[in-house]
C-alpha cells in the first residue's frame, strides 16, 4: 500500500475479500500433531501517486497512512456487523471480528496485519522493521517495511517492497531485493521464539545472489531466512522486455498472457537465480497492473499519454513456506505448507495508476498439542518395560553416607564433614541448607527450632562448599566453621533483641544435606546438628579477688554469695569487711 495517496472511496470489492474468508477446523494428523488449516486473506493496494511529494524522502510515515489503517478497521467492522445482522441474525460480539495486530510505515510504504478474534490468542511476538533503499540506502522513497509474528509457534514474515523504477533498471531492482533480504532486522532477535519454531531450519534457505552490494566479509544468517513462511509483496517495478506498447495492448485485449509472461523481467531473473531465490508465485491470470490513467475503468485506462508506458506486472505477491519440494506434506519436519486459492487484481479500482493485487492463501500449520503429547509420553513410559527400567535407573538416588550427625564447636573452630558417594556408576549432587536454629537452655536441651527460610545460614556458621557434585566412589569434604560474633543474632527465639546486647548463649543449627541424582527430582536427606558452645560465656570465678591485681575492662566479676539470715549476721559481716 502506498500511504501517500489521497483519500479515495474504498472499494467494496477489495474489502469483501476479508469478509468472505472462511476457516476450517483443525484436523489432527495424529494425536499430538495438529494441522491447522487457515485461509489467510491479504488485501494489498499499491497506489504509487504521491500527492505529497515531501513524504517520499521521509523515513517516517504520514497521516494518510494512519487514515488508511483507520479506514480498513472501520470498514471491516461495519461489514462484519452487517453480515452478522443480515446472514446470521447474531449480535456483533458473537460474530468473528478482525483485529489489527501490527503495522509499519516508511514514507509511502505501509504494511499491516489483521487477524480474526479467535486466532488472536495464538498470535504473538509481533515485531516490525524497515529498510530504506533510496539514495545512499538512506532515503525511504524506495525500500521495504516488514512485520514478523508468531502463529502457533511458527514464524511468519510479511514484507512490503517498492523497488527501483524504469525499464532498464533490472540490476538495481535485484540489488534492492538483496539489500532488503540481507539487512532487514527486527528489534527482537528471532531466537527468543519458542523452540517449537525450529521448523524454520527445515525451510528452503534463499541462495545469495552474485550482485551483492556492501556485503561483509563475515556473513550472518538473514533474519528473514529463519521464518517458516515469508510473503513478499509490493511494487517490484519489473517490466516487460522486447515488446512494444501496441503489441502489449493487443495481447492484453486477447488475454494472451502466456506470451507476455515469457517477456516478464521478474520471471526471467527468478529463473536465472538472480532474485527472490527459493520463492514462488501463483500463475498470473490477470492483466498487467501498470500503468493506468486515473478514474478510467477497464482496459481502456492504460496509459495513452505522450510516454505511453508499456503495461507490465509491476505489482506482485511472492512467497516461501517450509516445503523443499512442491509435493511435501505438512508435518513437524515441514511445519508450514501453503497454497494459493486466489491471485487476481482489482481492475475496478481507479484511484491510482496501479491496480491492487489480492492473494488468498490456505496455510496448514503443524503444531503440537502439549497436553496430548505429555499424556502419550506417559503412556509410552508405562507400557515399555525397558524404557521404564532405564528411567528408574536414571532417576535413582545414589547411596551416600555422612561422617557424623552431630558437630560441637566453639568460636573459630572448624570441623570437616565428609560426604561419601558409595555408588560406583553415577554422580551424586548435594546441597546443604539450614533447616532451623535454636538456643540451648540451661538444662542443655535445645529450644524449639525456628525455620531460617530464605535467610540461609546463621551469621555464626559458615559452610563451605554448600553444594557440589561427588563423583562415583569419591568423598566430598565440607568445612563447617564457627565464626565469633560479639553482637546478638538477628533473631533470638523468634524476636529481635536490642542491637547492643551480646548473645552468649549456646546455639544450635539443623543442617540438611540433600542428595539427588542427575535426573532425579526426589532427594535423600541427612540431618546434622551443629552446636555452638560460646567461649565468651561467663564462668564462675573460683580465684580470690586479691589474686587479680588488675581488673579487665568491661568485665564484671560476681562476688561470692552468702546467705545472711538475721540482722545480727549482717552487722557481723560488715564489721569483718573493715577489720584488718
């Protein structure tokens, strides 16, 4: 579509192509593979007259382009509403509606995609790109705009092009295509798509032409080559060679298109492998679409002015799907298979010197029903004894032992915990976590353990390494180290204490060594108690006060305790304190 056209009256015949589309229900080839047959309709108008010449060199689009999008939105909505009321008597929201999912404009070029509402949940990863091919590969009067989207996890690309004009510029047109195909880059890399879209690797990859302009020494795979289906459309500007204006008019009036197609530049260049390599086109059964005088209907509208430009099929639609050969059927190895059910021009459109071209595709998409596949996979696993035994063997948890279940340490002490893999065939993967922490009561028993959750190990405990792989019949050594902290733990018995307090109570942590195999989801757990006996804990001082001539700072010694029963005992005690 050329968005620089003035605002004509929309042709009902063009929009009827949208409203008349039909869908076939998905037919399963086998339970886990569904071949979805979608009749995809594309309406493309190529209107090349620029009423706003300044737009031809702009990289952006124009307000007229947005007008076209709004017009198509409104027309599709009105037509579907009328059909639902007249044909089916249903309300609007009960009728399948079309919704625009993406568009991109570059100067006069515009590409847009509409999808039915029931197909919308299966559409995603919509992206757009533009490649200018004008002067210095920087001006947008020539070039291409593209849309890429994912349909049922398969990648589709639609590229609207406008190549160099004039009869003799065949090489420039070939170079324009080559530049577009190699350099069209979307904002998101295609490898972010679902891995199910790997069918693109089986698609026919376009060969590089010899007429490369600005090729790099190290080529990268063009993004368009990764798509499962690519549709090129637009004003390619290829003309007819070796035919005069009068001869062309005579053969057109007789509908002798075979003789004219033999002189078609695009067909000759494709057969020589110079352009659109690996792509196909439906058989042309319509009259050349260029050049017409405006507002003159029928074949009498061909250019009759001073230049008398020779009629030509400038406006074309080419495509490539996943097939290597025309006889290939839709499958996971050939996930997208398309066929053309209609390829024609709209001769009754007189608002441009070009005629719009319409192509209707029927596309089969191979997709996997994940729920059915999982069910089938489970049935196979359960029914095949050999596979079941192998899976059980792969999921088997290696037998391991730990050197101890109890570790008692003081500040700065380190103990080595040994984990032995007794299996002689498989690696054992281990992970050590702290299940809970508690303080030790005066009677030596641990209080209720408080879960650590995402807090990890306590600050006073260091475990290195906390995870690893033990080779068959080997031993892993894990360092369990007690670190001296003079400040209180973050939580003691579940409540945060004052930050200036010191926690001199003994503490205990429950470590869990989780062991599993490489393919096993379940684990075998070993529980280990690690007790921290604080060396800074106050002990009763048995020595006399006079034996300590120097009092350590911040260390308060408790006096000997005596029971004083009556007041006389108190007086005697005080007297003895001052006696020599």
